[in-house]
C-alpha cells in the first residue's frame, strides 16, 4: 500500500529551467522524478511540488510530495536519493503525512528572499544581483507598507497565467542590510508568477527616486503589469521557507 511522503528539499537553480518538468529542458522536478524512478525499479513516479519557481530561481526550503510503496525507511530514502541527485539539489528531510496532504495547496505561508549587492562581490555572482545605483532603503521600506493585506496583485503578475484569481494576502515585506548585501523578505499566503521579481523592480524605482513610495498603492490599483517596474534577474531570488498546519 502506498504512503504519501513529504520531501523537504533545497536547490541552486542556476543551471535549471525552473522547477516544472518540461520537454527538452533540464528542471528540478525532472531530475528528482528521474532519480526516484530509478530508485524504485524504473517505475514511473510523479511528484507534486509546492510551486513553480522560474528558471534560475533558488530554494533554501521547498517541499514536494509523492505516493510511494514503502521499501526504505525515511532516513534510508533520503540518503539514497541524495547520493543519486546532482550536488546542486539536496533532500533535507522525508516525512510521512496524511494521505490527502498536498505540498502546493496546503501551504499557509510562503516566504521569499531577494538579494542584491551594491559593490562587486565575486563570490555572489550566482545568487545575488549587482546593482550599484544609489538607493534609499528607508523609502523602499515606506513603500512596502502598501503591499500588505489582501489585494489584487495583477500589476505584479506575469500575463496569461492559469490561475483563477490574482488576490494574495501579504503578511510582511521588508528590506534589510545583511552583511555586504541588501535582502528583501516578503511573506504571503500565495504568490503569482513573477510577482516577487516585479515587486523588487518596482521598489528599486522608489529607492532611486523615480517614483514616490505612495505610488505603489496606485500601481496596485491599476491592475496593469505595464504600470509596475521591470522584473529583476532571477538569480537573486530564493524560496526561503513554507509553513504547513501539520509540519
């Protein structure tokens, strides 16, 4: 009898075309499914991820679930799968959950980080964006207050996505100096495609003085992707963590 397992994983998305499996592309989902299928005697195994990170985006803590016939302990499964996966994908924990638990739909809170640096940092070229322009963190943090609450974030969404609505509830959003980098942290119940990168791009327009902090409210109300700023590069974006009611 199959059991539903949750896998906590982390990955460096630099070399991948995002999470979601695609024909003729190397993806995180594709790599994991291929290794699991080999581990279970080449039977086809499908996994369901907590979301769809885009090409080049990283994850410090992501989850996926799979229904598997018990052949190994959770610890053995973690060990064997890690030995088969490439070094830029890691399985950090395997948990047995109830049979209707869902990695995507059951998440109650998701948190993303975006990193940028304003002086050259050779060892952060793959995981942080070099942005040497002078910006005001104070103004950007003033602007983040207009992101909070349940709102329609169409202005920060990739066009023509397959979601029922563009409403998200943002719990917190803040810029901080972390060592030699600036880090934007945002938490919400859900995120739209490209949402965080579009928000960061817009807040940088505030930071460099191109728009007033209060204009963020107007941009949200417009429900028009053209009203917001450009999306920043994927390499600075990390899925930082997720919360579930049973983990």
